């Protein structure tokens, strides 16, 4: 009898424990927060005003048309644009139509309770993201530069998570790998999956561009690089897009001398301290002299960057730096073959080839011309590279730019 009561008590306790666990689990599931929804673009419902001459022309649609080749212009210092929205504004994205080295500064402002305008954000890049701590229905963009401020694209957003395609750049102090490319679109045409693959693996990738190109193409580059997983703002070395007609010496002359070019590239290496640099082929892919000069400069400047006697100004500012490895596209010695066909988790299972092909389409100005199109592998195999220099020994696997890098 005693045993029976004990068993009954044990069964009842077990049943109550089961009920308790079930209720607790159900409560836990119901209490889990829902994933934050993406913010919605509310730009279409906004109205505009200001003191610019362009305001009278009513050309506001040029900064909301999704076309980075068109822009709305504000006057020089003191010019302003006011934006009113029926819905609360939680975030602002501003893309500027300008050269990387021009004065394109502005203040993003909100109106205080006293009627005075308060600055809550400022421009830093050609593409800027401004999350607002408190939502407002009116904002103002005020020019602080000496020249006209040209807004290529303006987007206002509701509450929610920042959409993935909206650029929010950061600066990088120390790179794991640097892609040194010549023109916007070269970063995907000749290097294909490099950026998405190494971003997916968690490496800090710095894109450095030899030429600034034109305003439109710089914005296309930002869109392409962001799509490839780049979150560190591309670095523009600042050389003009002039072609020496396949002649290396002439290219250096058109870039105002070999010494100047080497000084700028050396400074780039010292500034970002990449472990590995990947760049164009010695023959410039199809013989392009600017591509040749890019490769030639990289070969020389990995030595200069480690030598304090070379260009001491940048050595003093950034210190010297020893690049550990340099890879050249289509280099015939110490060949490595990159696999851009593997699915990438952070890109939803797409491959490096997939992402590079999509990124190329952001180069609308070049797609229109039709001179080039992105091809996996292609005529100048964008999986084929060679190890030109190594301070950490030869590659064994021959399929990873970061091999032998701790």
C-alpha cells in the first residue's frame, strides 16, 4: 500500500512537471521578439524647398530617380534644401555627384523647438547614411562647401532595419587583403569573386583604385563594391584616367611621372598595411597601359613601403610596412587558381561569380557602351593569378591568397 501511494505521487509529480515545462516552453516561444522589419522608402511622399536657384527650376526628381548620372544642385556655402515628410523620418541616405577629392561637405539638420536648426550629421563620403536618434517630419541639408553641392540620390526611410542595399561605409585602419584595381569595373571584370569570397570568409578587404574616373563612375563603383560585401570605403589614389596607348613609359608620363605614381602607391600600402596585395597583370590584361603601370607600381612599391628612406613623409605619418605577398593577374610563374564557384553563406548561397556578375551591372555607363561584359573565367581568365612576391614562403595549396598568413 505504501509502495502504491509512492508510485501515485511520482506519476502525479511527473505529470505536473510535464505540464509546467510545456507551459514554460509555450510562453518562451510567444515571448521571442519578432525579427525587425526593414525600413521602407518614404521619399515619394516628401515635398521640397530651399534657397537654391535649382529650387525654382523644380528639378528635385533628379535626385530621386534612381539614376546616379543625374543630380539636384544646391548653391555654394549656405545653400540649403528642406525636406518635409508626412511620415516620420528615421533615416536618410545621401549620394553625392562629385569627385572624391573635391569639397562636397554638408550638414544634416533638424529644426529645434526654438525654431533653430541643429546639426545632427555631416557628410564624410560620396555616399552617406544618417540614422536619426529621434524621428522627425522635417530635415534640412545645408551646404558647407565652397562649391555647389550636387545630390545624385536622396532617400528617406521609415522605422525599421536599414535595407541591405543602403550604403553605410566605415574606414579601415589595417587590411588583411588589398585589391589594387585601375578603373571602376576592373574590380569585377578581372578579379571576379575576390571581394565577395574574402568578405564572406571574414577578412578585412580594402579596395584601392588608381584612377578617380568621373563622378558617375565613382558612384557606380560604390554600388558595385557594396554589393560585393565591401563595408570599408574604397580608397582613391587619385590619378587621371589617361591612356598611354599600351606604352608603359608613356602612361607614367601621362600620370605626371613615375616618381609621383610610386609615391602615391607607397603611401596607400603604408596607410592600410595589407598582408596581401592583388592587382593587374604585367601585360595589362588586353594591353591597357594604365593596367600595366598599376602592376608595375605594385611590384616596386612593396619594396618602397618597407624602406623608411623612400618617401619619408608617408613613412613618418603611417610608418613603414612590409607587404607579405603580391599576386598578379595572369602571372605565369607560381600559378594559383581561385575557385569562385563555391556557395557563400553570407550571400544566400550565391557564388563569387554570381555576385561579381550582379555587381558589374551597377556599372551602367559601361554596360550601355557594351565594350565589356562580365564572364565567369572569360577571355582573360579571372581565376588565374601568380605569386610574384612572398615574404612567407611559397604557396602549397595554390588556391588561396591568404595561404601562409597567420
